[in-house]
């Protein structure tokens, strides 16, 4: 036999072994991909209810947040009303004080003057 024929036989045997090895590897890759497909389908089937729950929770949180915003606005308006009432009371107190304080002080000064005058009169009578 010629060396070229022997080399061709060895080459065909190596190619055959390589093809068998590739078939085994591709079979394993197919099995791995099938397993991944099953896992992905399972994850997908389990994720759908979770995503629906997340959507419901998100809508509830949004609703609660809007309700809180409304309540905060009501509290702010109430605080503004209370502040306005307090300002009105302070303004009324100032008006009353301005109207009454002068005459009362004048009356007190008048009474004090009369009292001093009477005391001075009696002091002079005694002396």
C-alpha cells in the first residue's frame, strides 16, 4: 500500500471521529437548550402573575399617593384658614386695644390725679 492511501484512510478515520464527537456535542447542546427553554417557559408562566400583581400594587400605590396629596392639600388649606383666623383675631385685638387703651389710661390718670389731689388736700388740712 502506498503511503498516500494510508494517509487518506487515517484522514477519513479522523474526520469520522470528529463527526461523531460533533454529533455527541450537538446532542448535549440541544439537551441544554431544551432545558433552558423549559426553564424559560416556567419563569415566564410564573412571572406573569407576579407582573399582574405588581401592576395592581402600582395602581394602588398611585391611588394612595394621590389620596395623600389631596389630604395634604386639605391640611394646607385648613392651616391657611387657621392662620387667617388667627391674624384676624390679632388685628381685632389691636383695634380693641387701640380704641380702649387710650381712654382707660386717661381715666386711670384722671383717677390718680384726683386721688393725689385729695391726698394733698387732706395733707394740707392736717398740717
